[in-house]
């Protein structure tokens, strides 16, 4: 039976919401907050904003551009575009690495998504109430030590992702982001509003926006550049897949600006919601990854209205995880749907189960498989390192190099609506600054 025509976004706004939903995830709320705390606050934030503009935006535009031209899954898109432009077929490796990266990331991302579901329930039943640092820490460690608990929540989270993605682009992805993205913003504003009542909001603002340039170092710059690259879902095949559902009438550069502004505003709001609570409770902003799952539950458990605030926060975290997770599954599903006889539902089930199985191996690395190592890392850390240090930067680098050096430059300028100074700015940033930035992050990550 013939395949249906390639799906299209119903409107530019739903595409913006979907792309922003993919970008807005645990990286904005969990990773961004603790990286700001670990890297000295405002100096990191300002470098991060510069890197988003100079590295993130051109790569985002490049991935959409390639995806829209191909109108297929990332692998077939790269193969077709290479052939049409007289380039070696080996360029399809960029599509393969992107789809593989998204698949691998979702396997351990869904484990963390399960943590947020678990903590949402814990907030509802008041588990954090009156807890001290030992009891809250033991709650987190006990969860990691229990394969049954991790498996339950990992399974629940992946089931939600599969149900949404199986419904397709319009009924699944679009419907999900139309409801979850506004809810996410509202919840974030509520928490930021609460932060203004703690008496420590000014301290949080100063921490995030009044730089102490003495705190700026090479490692801070590299951390900011890496966060800017990864927060936008670049190098994962996602934006290429999303671009394939995009019509020719959408201006890619202005749309990328809109998505980046939304992504950045939510990341900054997360900091303005989290740090006043941290400072109000005499806690350290540099607690690292435990900031969200240990430090904040301790604060929620010992403040007036903490049960409600904790529920709001972990609902927010779950929504953010889901909007990213559905985008992470999409490249695999699109590939299976277009390269096999499978329909949308079956492709989603097969892709989802495969991700779930690898996720089981990842969650077992915290307990019964803790002694199993790959290149000296447990399974969870190996998947994280393989994707973050290798697949993502290499795929992103390949995308921007292909778009700027392999596609016809005049046709790219016309498609992007560039002229005059805009052409010069694009060529400088996209052809040189962005690729060099990614190479620096990649090489430094290997040292």
C-alpha cells in the first residue's frame, strides 16, 4: 500500500511551539540552572547568550533548511541533498548520526523523565514535608538503588511519549505542544512570581545578571558554548526532521530567532524561579546535578506552601521533559515510517520499545549493573558521554558545513531572504564562527 504524503505543520505558530518545546527541556530547567550555579552566575549567562546567537542560531537554521529541502527523514534527506548537489553519498552519515544520537539520548533522558514523574507524585503526597538533608538525600539515593522503582517510572514516561508520537504530527505533536507549552510558561511564571516574594529575588537577579568578570575563565566560556549548543536540540536529527514538515513560506531566520528567544526566556525564568528559593533557604547554587532532585525538595519540604510549590515545579519539569522526549523519538519514527512498510503507530511502538529496552540498561547502571562498564563508564554515563561529546557536535558541525559549503550559496541566500549586509553577516557567522565554535567545544571535550 502506498505511503501517505509527507506530513506538514498546520501553521507557523505550531511549528514554533514544537521547535521551542523540543529545545525547552530538562536542559533549560535542570542543566542550565546548575551550570549557572557551578560557573559563577552572570558571566556564564552572558557568554551563553552570545554563544546562542553566534553558534546556536546558524546551526538551527541550517538543520531546518536541509530538512525542508529534503522533505524526508534525516538519513534520506542528507542522501538526496548530497546527490542533488554533486557531493559524496557519505554525507548521509550526518543523518545517521543525528537519528542515532536522538535514539541514544532518549534512552537515558526517559530515565530522568521518570524521576520527574516520581517526584511529582512525591510532591502530591507530601513526601518532602519536614525533611532534612539526610532524609531528602536518602529519598533520591533510594530511588536510584531500586531497579523496580526506576523501571516503573521509566516505563510510565516512555508510555506517555509513545502515545503522543503515535498520533502523528497534527494530532500528536501539535496537540501536545499546544497544551503543554502554554502550561509550562504559566507554571514557570507562577514560580518566578513566588521567587519575587521570598525577599531574595534581587540576590538572584544580581547572581544571574551582574557579572563578576573575575569568575570568567576558559572553562566557563566552553561550558557556556556547550550549553548553548545542546539546549537547542542541535545535532540530534530533530530539527532536520521538524524542518521536513515545514512549508516553503516560513522565514527560517526570523522563526529561529523566535524559537531561541522562547528557549532563552524560559531558561532565564527557570533561574529566576529556582535561585530565590535556593538563597532564601541558605542553600548553595553550586550544588551541581543534585540541585533539582535534592536541594529544591529540601527547600520545598521546609517552606510555607512548599507542597503546592513542589507540585507546580515538578509538573513543570515533567512537561519540559515530555516536550523534548517526543521530539527525540520523532527522527526514529519518521525514518521507520518512510524506509519500511510500517505505519505510524507500528513504527512508534517499535521505536519506543527499542528506546525503552536501552533505557532499562541505563537505569540498571545505578544499581544491579553498577559494575558493568564501557570504556571505564557505567552504561548511563557512557550513553551521555558518547552523545554529548561526539555525536552531537559532529552532527551539528556536519550540518552547518554542508549547508554553507556544499549547497549552492546563492540559492541558500535566496531561500533565507538575505541581501546586502545580511549576506555578509550570514557568511561570516555560519561559514566560520559557528563551525569553529563547535570544533573548539568538540576538541576541548576530548582533552
